[in-house]
C-alpha cells in the first residue's frame, strides 16, 4: 500500500519559515519524481516545487528564491523549506509522487501565514 505522509505545517508569521516533510512508503522512492503542491480555499491546486529522480529542481516564479525542495532517498523523504513566507502562501500543502502515469498524493498539511 502506497502512503505519502506530510508533516511540518502550522501557523507562522509573515517573513517566517517552515520546513515540510513527506515520508513515502510502498514505492521505490528513488525512481519517482516528487512534487509539492498547494491549494488555497476556492482555488485550484498548484505546483510549488518539483524535483526529479536525478535531483533537478524547478519552481514557479511565485516561490523562486524562497522555497527549496530536496530529497533524501535513504529516508524515502522529500522536504520543502519555505522561507520569507507571505500571507498568500496560506494553503493546504500536498506531496505528490509520479512516474509515468502513476501518481500518488498525500493527505495534505495546512500552512497558515498570519500575524
């Protein structure tokens, strides 16, 4: 059974930082591309960071320079370091694993940026 379990969300003030983790089980983690998405109320789910199995990363302009995705294949875990957080980063953050047309999602973790 495939499981992606996110953790690390919470309430943070504008300008603060959070580090999200996503622990994977039931898959050969190292061969999967991994992504982080977020979804704010009433909005579509959007990609915020992606890392392929070779470690190449990409980000949308909205988070470039503030967010960093990384992976530890020995721990079957992908991370999202979020710095300089803004209120508009408030959303549920989801972990995603993808290979070919096989896609898995975590249950999400809430991030709230507010003073």
